[in-house]
């Protein structure tokens, strides 16, 4: 990867567009990035990282989005970073613009533009740029894939933060493991450890679950065996659990089968005894039944002899009833004719009671003629009914006109009352609108006054704060000037002392035969000797460096003081001499006046709405008044037409009603008279016919009774039985005959007669013997069934236990294998002598590669004195694998890297960083890193070590690399000609390239 060009706009401290030509800087191999503190040296590196990964390094990675924007940028300038680089043989250009809160193009306020990203590639043939993608995710994945490094790896191996590697040298194994884990992405090995541990726990759970299930089956078998199974005290996980359970189960099954055989024998014996007792009981029951049957038959015969007289009376009654049945039909006809005659006579009497006295004695024909005359008069009233219905409609219509007239009168009066106050209402609303509009204008003026008061108050508070800052800055500037004068005086004193003893210093380099650099003589008979307190060149240069540093601090303090005073003058111009408390009171008063004006102005919209509503109401009231007048004029002619038609209908109805109150009443009267006359005529005819039928029925009944042998019809009626009496009498006769036949049959049975001659049967004794035998059979069968169930349950549980043992075999083998692997990778196994976890083992191999690569440069930086070595020794009670020691060739001893001095720590950490960069590069697939940055740390080196470090960095050009050094050391400005300087002032920072 080689950087070519970086363009920064409104990013960090850079308010305007700044450009960096890395091709020009990289031509010298080494280039220096320097500038005052806070100018923005680190922001240049942040911009490179942000262009590639969309975020900035380290603790600053939270600064994304709008927080990357420069406070010095113009509102209309958008933050943008563009990086042009070559990676994997492809010339790419990445442009990133974070979210931007910009002013709206129309109206006041701001709006937020979304973040944008472009990835372009230059065509090698034409030199034109073509777009590849504008997706943040796609560009991030493409850059990460091309570089082969994550953002953390890039920041560690390209930006080389020396502070991190100094801590790495002094860190313990755990801290080193965290850093190496991030760089080499050993999460997959940690995942392997976790997966193995999870598999061990899962296998252990399966084995324990199987053991628990086997133990549960064993306890069930013990319960099924009824205490005959002895089970040793075992728990889940014990090796002999399966054999103990299977052995105990086999013993229990054998015992259960012996018990089943014994139960079978007992059941067979009990069943034989029960069969004999059953036969004896059956014989006793049969003899007892026959003897009881014979005794009951004798008792029934005696009862029949006692009831023989009643039986003969029932036979005589049945004979008379059968003769009376021939007269039943004539009796029925006579009763029916009598009932019909009485009903018809009563109906005729009721119908004649409703007639007028003039028709009370009229016959059926006279009543029918009077009914026809009433019907004819009723038919002539249909026209009068239509006239009466029309009169009702006219009355309803006339009442409706009266209601409309009253409603219109109310509408007119209401409209006139409302319109009378219209002018007053409109004037009042217009006055309210004018007052509210004045309040709106007043509120605008007060808002400007309030904003002015607020700005003055803020400026006054800033003025007071800057006054205190200016006093502190003045004290710091005075102290810095005193320190600079003291350092200058000390340097001049040392320089004068050195000049006083310069002859001795020159004489120290004289050699016989070699010309003197001052006089040219080849003989040196009396060279000058150094006196006590002589100052050498190194001491003088250190004093000079201290003097220059003190001057830099003095200049920085003066710049800070000038900046604070300039800000103080600007704040004082805005606030004036008024105290902040007074300005705060003025602001509070302005706020209260503005609030009152806003409250008054808030009534404008409501007053305008009320005026518009009142105008709409005025239009509605005027229209309602006009419509009511039009409807009143139309009702006058309509009312006159209704009155004329009503007079004509009244005359017609008076003639049709007669003395009735209405035509309908007259019609109902005629309908009632016609119906009554018709009913009376019908009832008279029905009564005459019923009398004739009754006379005929009496003659037929007298003749039938005489032929049946009865003296009178009444005697025949008394002998006749109804259905219930006949059925009861017949049942008594049938029951007598049935009972007599049954008794004769029982007494004639040979077996019954023979049993009556035998002794009485002892049925209770036979029943007791049978019940005892039956209980014995049930008990034997229950014992046999229990033994059979016990055998079946033990066989089932034994088979399941055997299956569980077969299934647990592979599970236990898998658990042993996985547990051994998990313990080995976790460093807890006895086979892992150094207690190294798998991830630590991989990181130890990487650390060994890093130490080997770093030693090549460290030996050169330290003139062959120091060598970095990796150690697998355990640290205290912890685990081993990530130790790092340094071998001192001067003493031949190996010691901890934490014992290195400040300067030694710097070049050791630098060598470690360069070695780590080489290893991570190889790990990333051999991606060339042609541009590196080293951040600070050179101030702790002496001149010789600094030369050696710069030689090592300069040697990186052998691999076609360029190295950028970020440092404040003044001596580097003289040693490195290619420079990128960052300058700062009140308007923001700027970049300037020198020596390119």
C-alpha cells in the first residue's frame, strides 16, 4: 500500500481545503511531520484512517459524523476527506463526507445531509477515473479485503503508536495477549476453546442424564420387585454403575419368575375346590326352589276357593253387558240428538235477545229479509267514506300550514334580533384584530431587543472569564520569560567556559606528525591541558537545546497570552463596561416584556376566526329572513283553496251521516244490524231441525231395547258398561282362569311333587362354602396376576436399562475424548505442562516471529547490544507462553523488558513495532506497506542512538518504503529535509511542505 495524495476540507482543525503530496514526501524515503502542540499533526493521520475505514483511530474513534467537522469552517463548506493510494496494484481514490448539518437553501434553520462515500479506480490505459461504488458497506468491505487488515491492525502497523508498544514491553502476559489477539485475530482459536468447552459440558450433561435415567430405572425395578432387589449405593458418573444395575436386575427377574410359578399352583388348587362347592350349591338351590314352588301352589289353590262366589257374580254381569251392547248405538244417537236440540234452542234465544222488539216474534224468512235491507243501505255509504278521509287530510294539511307559519315567524324574529347587533359585533372584533396585530409588531421588536440583551450577557460572561484567563496567561508568560532568560544565561555561561578551555579540547585531538588545525605545526611540544570544570561540546549543546526549548515555551506562552487578550478585546467590545449582573436583569426584563407581547399577539388568530365565523353567520341569518318571507306569501293562496274544499265536503257528509256522529259510525251501525238479523235467522232454522231429529231418535231407542230383552230403555242403559269397567271385569275373569290353570300345572309336576317329599334344603351352609371357595380363587388369581405383572415390569425395565447402557457406552467414550481435548486446549490438563491455552499457544508463536523480526532492527539500533527473545516460562502462578525478555550482550544476561531505560524502551518498542508490521503484513497475505508513520518518542534518544535509529528507518527504503516521523524534536528538522509542517492561528490550521 502506497499513499499518493490526501485532500482535507473542513476536517478537525483545518477550516479550509489542505492537500498533502505523499509522492513528493516519499521520494526522500524519510519525511518529518511537525508543528506546535494542538496544530493538527495527529489529525492528518486521522484523515488517512477515516478515508480508508470511515472512523478515526484509538480513543478518538467516537468522534464520527458531525464531530469531525472543523469549528473554523464556513457554514456552506462541507467536511470532506479524499485519499488517493495504490494497493494490490490498483490505483484507487476514496472520498468520504460525514453527515453535515448545513443551512437550509430556503428559509431559516438547518437541515442534515446524509453521509456520502465514493470509491473510484484509475484506468491504467486511459488514466480516467471510473466509479466503483457509493455504498458505505461495500466500500468498507472492499478496502478491508484489499488491505487485508482491520482498522485496529492498520492503526497498529501503519501508524505505529510508540506509546502502545512501550506499554507492550512492560505489560504482563494477559495485556500482551489482548493486543496480539486484536492484531492477529486469534478469535477463531478462542472460539475453538469455547466450542470444545461447550462440547465437554454438553457431553457431560448427556452422560449424566443417561446415568440419571439408568438410576431412575433401577429404582423403579426395586419398587416393582417389592423390596426383593438389593441396589448398592451409587451415583451418576461412577464407572461401575451399569454393571451393578444389570446384575441386580437379573437377580430380581429370577426371583419374580419363581414367585409366579408358586402362584400358578395355588390358583389351580383353589379353582378345583371352587368347582365342587359350586355344584353342591346348585343342587341345594334347585331342591329349595321346588319345595318352595309346591308350597306356593297349595296356598294359591286355597285362595281361589275363597274367591269363587265373586267370580260367579262377575260372569253374570259380563253376560248382561254383552246383551246391552246391541242397544248402545241407539242410546248414543238419542243422547247426541238431545244435546244438539238443547244447544240450538239456547243459540236461538241469544240471537233473538239482540233484535229490536218489532222483530222478536218474526220467523226465519222475515229475519232474512230485514238483513238484506240493512246490507243494501251499507253499500251506499262508500262515497261518503272517501269524502270523510279527504276531509281529515285537509285538516292535517291546514294544521301543517299553521305550524310552518309559526316556525317561519320564529326564524324571522330570531334573525331580526341577531342582525340588529351585527354592526356592534363586527366593530368589536375588528378592534380586537387591530390590537392583536399591534401586539405582533411589538413582539417582533421585543424579540430583537431580547436577542441583543442575550448576546451582551454572553459576551459579558465571556469577558469576565477571559479576564481571569488573561491574568493566568500573563503569569505563565512571565514565568516562561524568566525561565528562558535563565536558560539563555546558563547556555552563555557554559559557552564562555567552553571557549575558555577550547585550547585543551583541541589539544586532545593532536597527534605527533599530524599538522595542527590551528597553526599547522607537526610538533606539539606543550599541548594545553584540561582544567577542572571544563565544559565539553555535548554539555554546551544540551544547554543550547534547553535554551531553545525554553524559548519555544516562552513563545508559546506569549502566543496564548496574545490570543486570550485578543478574545478579551472582542468580548469587551460586545459587552461594554456593564456588569454581567446588570445585563442579566435587563435580559430578564426583556424576556418578561416579550412574553406579555407574545401572549397578547396569540389572540390574533382567534379574533380573525371569530370575525370570519360572524360574517358567515350574518349571511345565513339574512338568507333565512328572506326565505321565511317568500314562504309566508305562498301560504296565503294555499290556505284559501283548502277552506273552499272543506265547506263542500262538510255538506256532503252531513247528509250521509244522519243521526250518527260520523259516516264510519253509521256504517258500523248498519253492519252490526245486518249481522244480528242474519245470525237470528240461521239460529231459528237450526232449532227447528234439531227438534225433528230428537223425536226420531226416541222412537228408534224404544224399539231396540224391547228386542234386546229389556223392559225399558233405562234398564238397557244401566246394564251397559263403559270401556274401563269392561276391561277391568274381563281382566278379573281372565286372571281367575289363568291362576287356576297354573296351580293345577304346578301340582301335577313330578319333580315338584317328589321334592316336596324330601327333607328341607340347607341353602345358607352351601352358600357359605361356595363364597369361601370363590374368595380363595380370587386371592390366588390376584397373587398370580401380581407376580405376572412384576415379571413383565422387571423384563421391560431391564430391557430399557440394557438399552441405556448400550447407548451410554459411545457417549461416555465421546465425553472422555472431548474432555481431554478441552482440558488440553484450556491449559488445565496434566499433559499441558506449561498450562498454555490454545489461543496463547498461537499468540506465543506469533510473538516469537515478532521478536525475531524486531531483533534484526534492535541489534542495529543498539549497536549489537540488545536482542529480543520470546519466553514460554510461567509468570508466578499464571499460565506461560507470552513472556518477552531482552538479552544484554554486554553482560550476557537475560532480563525483563521492563528494566530498559526510557531511550532504550523507545528504540526497543520501535523495533518491536517494525517487526510487528512485517509479521502482520505477511499474515495479511503479503500486502506491501510502502508508507509508514511513527508517532513521537524521539526526544528520549541521544545523538548517537538517534543516528542509529534514523539509519534503521532509512534502511526501510531498501524495501521501497517511505517513513513519516511525527515529532517535536528540533534536531530532526536539521536532519530530515523533507518536511510537512502544520501551522495554526485563530482561523485554523494549514499544511506546508518543505524540501520536496
